[in-house]
């Protein structure tokens, strides 16, 4: 049987060679989910690429649908440990980036178990450009869709957004080569105060990656079919996009550009859920799980070998020293 993971894996491999019909700097906008203008799930709007189809299957059909059908979120609601839908997400898939928003919604019959989702596929565009130019506009699309009961108006909203995004990329700014990940990102992460004293939070995150990940190494050593790894990391504020990019860059350095990385940011809570590898419905349980139901990775009291902690500290010190040296070299000589 063909699985969502195998579909995504083939897509990432194909994208590495260039997906047919998707060229550098192109954008594709889609919506799916529940909306009062439809009696059931929204008719496909803008699902014109393999990547967007796979995103819907993995995030919505398998992720949301699996947890709804399995009753896992209903149990959270009974135990008062559920959080509402309301997320921004960034999904790195080979040379493509998919960004989106999902929010609480319902269909024309009043069923409200599923959200509505808008997402944009950006082909070979730099991640900072996507976050600066595409993400803010998604909030306006959400507001416009919430304010109408008309399917025709939803289609118009999506069409207008698609035209706007294509005009943005037409300026040529997004078609430059993706920015190289900062090799000193570890030094920046080590300085984040909300990771706890003594780098404790960073130790636990790296330990989780080492213990639970079978991805093994980075770059060519990373395997796309390896079991996914999930992290829940604190951030300074709910919409701390710059900090989320730090984590994305760190994970991209560690695991390579061919391994999908999905980051989910709840708009009302100061954490980010990240899945490295192909997510399953179990990994997307995080969408509605409060901290009582799913704690921060930085708060899990792992029993770490002192040698592991020492290795992490040495890596951090090396990164800090190199960063400070480069900063000093930029200063004018006396």
C-alpha cells in the first residue's frame, strides 16, 4: 500500500531534480479544510502541484483526520488539556518551502472538528524572503475567508492572493539562491535565556535528537525514510519567526536539505513544534496538545551521560569562540 510518507519521499527526490511544471521563483496558493460555504470539506482550490497535494494528505487527511477519527483530541478536550487550532507553519521540502496558516472553522452543517488551511508553495525561494513577504499576507487571507460565507468569494480571495504572490516574485527578489544556513547558529541558540540555566534546555534538545533519531548524521548520511523525530521547543513569543528560523537552520545543518522539516507555531502559545522527517498522525497530535498533555522537550529530565554533556558544551564553546573571533575581525584596527 502506498503511504503518505512514501509519496512525500518521492516528491522530495523528484524536486531535487526539478518537478515538472514548477520552476524557480514560482508560487502556488491553495486552501482546503472546512468553511461554512460548503456542507462538507472544501472543494480543492489551488491544489495544482504534487507538493500541495501531499501537504493536504499529510497535514489534513492523515494528521488532522487521524487524530479526529482516533478520538485523541476529544480525550484532550474532556481532560481540559486541548488547545484550539490556530497555527502558522513552515515546511521545508527539498528545494521548496510551504508556509501556511490553519484556524478553527466549521462546515455549513456546523461540524467544527476540522480547521481551514491556507498554504503557499514557494519554489526555490530564500526562507527569510518567504517569511518576510508571504507569511504576513496569510493572516489577511485568513481574515477575509472568516468574513465570508460564499464559496465564490473564497475562490476570489485565493485567486487575488495568487496574483499578488506572483507579482512579488516577478520583481526577482525571491529567485536568488537560498541563503546558506548560519554555521554559527549553535552559538546563537546557546545564548537564548529561555532554554534554561547552564544550557540545560539545549542539552536536552540535542539529547532527544541523538536518542530518538535514526536519521544519523547530516547531509548525505541522513535518510529520508528514517523514523521522524518530534520536538517541542520554547520560543520568546508566539510569533517569534526569527527564532524559529534559527531552529530550522540548525536542523537543516544537522540533517541536510533533503530531510523534510515541519515547524508548527501556535499563534497563542510560546512554543514551536517541529517534526524532522515524514510526520504521521501521532506526530501531529501536537496541534491541539497543551503543555500538560505534551511537555516541552527542554523540560523532560533525560538522564544524560556526563560525556555527552561535555561534548555538547565543547561544540558550543567552539561555536561561541569562532563567532566572537569573526565579530572581532570585523572591527577596524586601532
